[in-house]
C-alpha cells in the first residue's frame, strides 16, 4: 500500500557526525527511531549539482551528464559555465535538444503514473532546477525563492504569483539561504494548495555557514539548529494534517565537508610545457577536472606525468582508451586508464564523450582536525588571500569526510531502530521512491531499491558487500582507490597514495 506522502529531506552539507541530541534533537530522534545507513555515500565529485541530478534521476554522472558544479561545453562557451545558475542549465537543455539531463527524472515517472510531485529548495537555483528540470514544461512543480531575483519563485507560474501575493518576495543569496521563508511556504501553502504525494525538500544550510566559517564553528552550529527547528515544524504540520503515521521520510545530504588549506597543487600544469589555453581547469575543492585542448593524448600524457611527480597528488583518472580524433574513448567496466599509473574514468562513472573531462585528479588529505576540532583536512589548489588567516572549508574531494554522507529513513514502510552497514548512496533514492509508490524501477537506473530498510522485503535484501582496493602504479608513483561493491553497483569510499605496508 502506497504511503499518503513520501518526503525526501536533503540537508545541504550535513556531515553525519554533526547530528547530536543537543544540536539537532529532531533529526537525532528520527535517526534513532528509524533506519540509519552507516555506510552512505555522496556521488563523486562530492558537490551539490552532481548529487542533485543523481537524486532526481537515480543515475550517475556518465548518464545524467552533470559532472561537477561547473560545465565545460565549448560549443556553448569557451569558459567554464556555473551550473549553480538555473539559466545555465536551461541553455544546456536547449543545446541538448530540450533535455537538461538525459535520463528521465522521477518527476516524469510520477507524472505518468498520476502521482503529484513537488520539489522545494532553499539552495541555489541550479541545484533546485535539477530536482525537477521538467517543471517549466508543466511536469510536477518546483519552488525556489531565487529563480528570477524574486520576480518568479515557482513553476508553474500561477503558483509563483499566488506565493508572491501571499508571502511576498525574499532576498535569496548564498550567504543567507532563505530556509525559513521556503519552509513556511511549504507548510502554509504548498501542502494545502497542491497536496503533494512525493515531495523533495532541499534545505540550503548548513552548507553556506560551513563554507564561510568551518564545520563545528558557532555559525555552523547555529545553522544546524535552524535546520532542526524547521524539521520540527514540518513534523508538527504533518501531525496537524493527520499524515505523521502515513508519511515515509528519507533524510539525506548532498556531500560531507572538510577543512581546506590551500597548496600549489597545480604547479605540475605550469611545468608541463603547455600553452596557457591548452588546459581548462575546473577546481572543485580536493578534486580538479581538466579539459585538454583537442583531447590530445600527448598533452594528457604530459600533464599526467607531471602530476604523478607531485607529492600533493593522489589518484588520477583518465579514459580507459587513448582519445582518437579528438574524442574520448569510454570502455564500460574498465578499471585502469590508458596511461600507466592511472585509473579509468569509467571506474568512477565519469567518462562522457560529449562534455566530460579528460583528466580528474584528486589531492592529498589527512585526518587532522580543523580549528574547531572536527577531523578531515584536504589540501586544495590555491593560496591564502591577503589578510586571510584561516583556510576555506569545502567539499568535492574523494576522501571519507566528503564521500561519507547522511542517510536515514523512517515511516510506515521502513524498519524501526535499525542500523544498516550495506553501502548506499544518493543514486539509490529515486529507485526507492519509485518502489514506495508501487512503480517499476527501470533497469537503466544506476541506483538500487534500499530493500534492506523496508518492512516485509527480506527476500529482496541484497547480499553482503565487498570492500575492494585498486592500485595504479608507475615507477615510484602509486595511488589507490577504495570502493564498496554490492553486486554490480560500486560506491566510492576514498582515494590516496598507496600506504607503505
């Protein structure tokens, strides 16, 4: 029997170890009373828009095409495009013949089944749009305060006019995401006006507070308390509507967080003897995506060799086969890249012939704590700005502090007081939602139904996962990646230089 309501809460940047009964009592109660996934994963690169696309499609970057928080598509622009602005994604959709992401979204599946789907977000317009990029076409609904600088806050436009008339506009900026305004609109308008059956609610904190001040800072703790208060108000509203016992709730995050002191990690590019415009660099914290002019194998080789000579470099990923004719050659199932000492882009689901990177490089990290005693330090490209005394905090890397994500579930269809050790990830949310609504799960989805958390699904629960470590070695350079595999599905745990054992 379908739940009356299925809700996915996405709490932007919520590390699992940030949940405590004194700071987040409502969320801690959900964690203890429901199903807690102790081995959950962010999709790599561990950034917002990659994970938003995976949540809405059940697929990984090689399918949905959102490779990072920026896109490089020379046919559209010779510079990197910031996909945090939804207009960039609209442009991408026009370039792709009308689709922002290739795979069907959950909004489309639910529309076909006559199930009302609503996405609400106090995050960036880009991450909001990726939760339902078909909303402008009349499929489901999407709400975000910043869509058109407060002039439009929803698709369909009739809903936008109604909200602005009742609640007025709110300033939406990255320093102060309009969490309280958005949640009030949800509680006081959306539930009554639209009667959603499936709801994704993206909360834009504590991400910005942690970027600006660090995990564990007073500002970050205040943001966590704000989020928890909003969760409490949401639960209270469900009780008022008589839906508390009829609602399935999944809580996730898009990524973890680390402390990011800068280092000249890109010095190898200057040493490779290339022209300034030979490589376009997209820095995403502890990971850089590199786009090489003409996808020239010789230039890729030169860059990789210099990176391997640097002590700040961890694992390096290139295509499994050397590019030919300016085209990336993907090879499904490949583990090693075409150059010695590299791993395959295919292995991390990042090989895209159309607009994928030629090289992905990850950088050194360690367990050292930040100034507030929270572990996880990741070196990133750059240098401290003039007058700056502390490092930035961020994400994007392939270390356990960013890949390890929050995931819990509660409600009539989920087990109670249960801890799950099987690997899971954001790509698993879409298929699980389809299953909760009684819909078939397409074989094209990379994610799986989280059957181990569902009541009465013992026969469908997966077998034990396998932990795997893969080395890539050449000369004195050696890097390794650790993954958790569950059948044909692979979850990325961390990458680092080979341990000396």
